[in-house]
C-alpha cells in the first residue's frame, strides 16, 4: 500500500448506510480503502468480530477497491504495517468532534506520519449511529432506511435470541 490508500477503522457493530456513504466518499479520493474492523472494542459488541467482518464484506462486495480486514491493537501500528498514511474517520455532529479530535491528535503523537482525514456523510445519515440502530431495532422499529436489508434481518435474528 502507499499514500493513495486509506484505512477506515471502526467497530462497525453493525455496518450502516452512514459507514457505506463514507467509504464511497473515500473511494472518490483514494485508490483504495481498507476497512479495518476492531477486534476488541470497549463496549461489548452485539455482533462477533467474524459477524461484523462478514456483514461489511457483503455490504461492500460491489466495491472493487475496498478490502475488509480485522485488526487488533493501535490503529497507527496497523496503518504502519499496511504502509499506508491516512486514516479516515467520520464526523456527524459536533458531539463527535471532541472525541475524534483527541483521537486524531493522540494518533499523531504516536506516529506523526499518520494523518487523519475527516469526511462528512450525506445529511440523511448525519445523526445515524450503530448504537442508535441497535436501540431502535431492539424496540421493534424498522431500520430499513439506515442499514442494508440483510443487516436488518441479522439484527432481528440476533435480538430475538438475546
Ligand atoms: P467507533 O466505535 O470506532 O466509533 P464506528 O463503527 O461506530 O466506530 O464508526 C467508525 C467511524 O465511522 C467513526 O469515525 C464514526 O464517526 C464514523 N461513522 C459512524 N456512523 C457514521 C455516519 N452515520 N456518518 C458518518 N460517519 C459515521
């Protein structure tokens, strides 16, 4: 990989149209995007790592320049191993800003060659988060405007079994 590739890290629990919107925007700038799915996330995920990987793979199947991989540990170490330089993150609301700002500057401290580039989603997805989708689906809401149909089915199955 080189400068023309970007890494998009996150938990993707599960993938939403907001994530996919961001991946498409990144593809219009970079030659390729590697979606890096965090193995360990602070909060207990609803979906296992392999489920999160599988759903992201399925959702990006038609996007030829996208790779999906698991990662563990520091984002900057992963980016360095991939010989990439750019991390993509999304900015929705002002509320994202503080956390993302801290993380971008911490990552820069850890490795000053790694740059974080923020992209903004379509306004349709500006308030959408995986957490909100899980909460809404658990209460029986239809989430078909926000996640691909197969993700909506997986959410229903998962929440039935909980
Ligand atoms: P994390 O748990 O690391 O925040 P997520 O999987 O929730 O991971 O999100 C990964 C990245 O995608 C984050 O930068 C987040 O801000 C961004 N993101 C999530 N949902 C959206 C959305 N609807 N629009 C734009 N960016 C988003």
